[in-house]
C-alpha cells in the first residue's frame, strides 16, 4: 500500500520545486544576461548548446503551472527569484521583474499554496560575473542588497526564504570540476567560491534578520559517500569526498569551522583572513533544506591531484542521469543532520527526484520507475521522522521537465512532461500517483 499524507504528521508540508532559469525563460520581461547564458553559448559546455532563454515559458504560463500544483493536492511551491531578472546588472532594480514575482506569489496564495522562496538558484548576473563572480568578495555584498530588495517586496507573503540553493554546485562543481557556469577548473577560484558563497548567505541572513524577516534557512545538497573498497586508502578517499560535499557547508554554518580534511587541500588558496568571516557565516538559521539524489563510491587515486579521488560505478539501478537509486542515503542524511548539526531545528527535504526518459504515448506518460522512486524516498523520510529527525516537509524535484543545466533539455525530472516545441504540459502517471497519495478526506 503506497504511503499517503496521513502517514505523516498533520503539519507536514508536501510540494514541488523548480528554479527560475530552468523554467521561466530569460528572454522576457527585461531579464538581464546571467553567466549561464555565457556558459551555454560556449561550445562543448551544454548538450546541443541549449540555453534557458525560452525554457518552459513559465514567465507567461505560470497560472496553469500553479493550477497543476494545486490539482496535485500539494500544500506548497518551492520557487526561486532570479537575481538577473530582478536586477539585470546585479544592482539596478527592474520593475517588470519585481512585478512578475509579485503576481507569482499572489497566484500561489490565491490557490492556497505556501510560497517557499529561494533567493539564489545559480543565476549570477553577467555584470557581476565580469568582475569575478563568486571569486570576488564584493559579490557577497551585492547579494545582500539583492536579498533585501526582493524581500521588501515579497517578504510579507512568503512562508520561508532560503538564501542559496546547493552551494556545493555554485562553488565546487562550477569552479573546480568546471561542469557548471562559470566553467572554471581552478582550485584557487574554487576555494574562494566555497567561502564567498557562505559569506553571501551569512550577510543575507544578517540583513534580513535585521528587517525582522522570519523563517530564514539555506538549502544544501548531500551525496552519500562510500569507499569503493574496505582499503584504508579508499576509506580516506571517501572521507575527503564527504568533507568536500557534505561537511564543508553545514559545519561552517553550525560550528563556524571548516573540516581539516578539506583545508588540507584548500587552505593555501583561501581568501585572506577568512576566519574573521565565520561568525557571520555561522549565524543561527531557522530551518535546513536537504537536497538528496544519490550516492557515489570513491576510490583513492594517487595519480590524480588533490583530492586524489576517482568515482567507481556502483551496482544499483540507475536513473537517466546515471545516478544510483539509494533511498537509504536520504534517511542517513536526515538523521545525521539532526544528530550532529541542527538538533530539533526543522528540516525540509527541499529536492528529491529522478530523471527518466519519458515519452508521451496516446496522450499519456507512464513513468512507473519514478513512482517507485518517489514513494521509496517518502518511506525513507518517514523512517527518519520515526528515528527522531524533525522533518517538516518534502518537495519533489521537479514539477516540470525543464532546462537541466549542462544536460540541456535531454534529462527529464518532472512530474509533468513538457513538449519543448509546443510547450504543452502533460501530467505523468507519477503526478497522478502523488495526487492520489496527497488527497484529503474533506
């Protein structure tokens, strides 16, 4: 018997998540260019060199998208506000952008949906990227200005505000691995971005707290790190991976420190006097968002530069992204965060989902593997609650098939299929399964 909303606490929040650049379309409403426009225009970075200029045209079609969330019996919508839309040059307000988010939030409230806002989901205005982006400390100050500006407009109506989505992706994936914008492979840039994105979070919290804004948090992504073998070298490799991916950001926020296993490699490249920023970074948050998708097996690779890692393919079934399906990892992180870092602080599963090669046949989309994925991870969440984690909500990623960053429009995560030519929306069987599970008796 599949789980339903009645298997969770009565105040548990169910919703779906999206991100502005992935669905809105950046070619409308006075939106300025961001570093993803540059990254996608550079050959070899994105599948078919696709960009988010049109995306799902949520900018114009948002009413029907909000109707889909309501019809699925969900309680909330996790959305992001594009910095490049609100401030096309990173500093100057675009009234059309502000008005769009005004309409969007009012549309959520009119449908009985709680607005869960994310300030930064990777849309750095190009004007700030030109000045070094997240390698430049000044970007942190400009982010605090953006946070204050958009919150003065929307803050009285949103249920919560997350400062940053997935700082590991903002910093490490984008500045060390080079897979996301700005596409750097530079350890010095990575070290600075790893610190500055957290400083930006802290400065935004400080600014918004000073305005009296409640319910401030951050969304961190976690990846279950396991050694590829029982050897001491592989165990240490997994510990390094865990330090970079899973410990760096949460320990800065909850302990005002960085893990030594990571500083062993990054310390020579960190900004001057970075230690002085830790009290700002380590301010109290009101809740923690946990994004979780998969696990990786790590082996020591002495031939590779620090952190001397290589991934080893695992044996479990994979998603369209090639990621292992491992629901136990979600249970592990929810209980680990409660035990080691946030105690009784509210925790939300802010993203969890799978890519699947969906196709429309006879006007319908059957995605049984996604249905199994969703309910397996809901079961892991339920177990975490039983084991003492104060988990208050679950947001599926994503509401819509969308622009999947460097994967372009190739990978489909949505509960709703999007035809990227006609923009027609087709709810999948997983959407209908979720709607049945969330139906109320009244």
